[in-house]
C-alpha cells in the first residue's frame, strides 16, 4: 500500500512539474539587441520632388509598391531582416534600433539625413540579436510610427515574408 501511495504521489509530482513548464514560457529579459551587417542598396528608382504634384505622385507610388519584410534565421542566433522596396529620401542615413521589450522584438528605421528634394526605393538588410529560441511578437516602426506587427517563432528554420501595404491595417 505504501508503494502505491508513493507511486501515485510521484506521478502527481511529475504531472504538476510538466504543467508548470507549459504554463510558464521562457522569460525573455528586456534588452537592446546588437545590429550587425547593415546594408543599404543603391537607389532602385528615383523620383525628384520639385512641387506638390510630385509629392502627391510619390505618395501614390509609395502606397502601391510591393514593400515587404523578410525574416530568417542567421548564424549565432541572429535574425536577418531584409526590408525590400522601401522608400527613403535620396542618400539616406538610416538609424536602426532593435530591442526586446516585454517579449516583443521592436525594430525601427528612421531616415536621419538625406536630400529632401528626391526619394528612392531601397533594399535594406541587417541582422539583430542574439535571440533565444522562443515565440515573439515582431513590431516594425518607421520614423516612430508602428507599421506592422505579427507573431512568429524564432528557431533554426525561421523564414517568413510579410507584405507591407499602407492602404491596409498590417496588424
């Protein structure tokens, strides 16, 4: 009888430990992330902005281009971010920041300097990390505004593409 009681108590203990692991996901500390291998392509398409008509024309092009984020696993637990077909003013100086905040990856791009009378499409890429293998919410900000957010699992097979459409809610 003692053996039965001991076995039952052991089984209950194992079950409670298993449930605790399921209910308590990995705790990810808030932190600044390293940014490495930053690349900005050459201008892919230039539009000179000489008057308000041109600004409105660019705005329409900007909203209708096929802009997207590609995220994939890179070595040493870094996440490679490709941001393709993004509009910035010509000869940009892009300030990128990346951090983890409350389990979310916050990634931002801000144009800090460039020629104000023209705009170009660029492909940007960088790697951020190191990251733990876990589920994350990814939030992309452009000049302080949230553009898109989504959930994904970061592991060795991570590879996803998210289209950015400024005419729709990207959340």
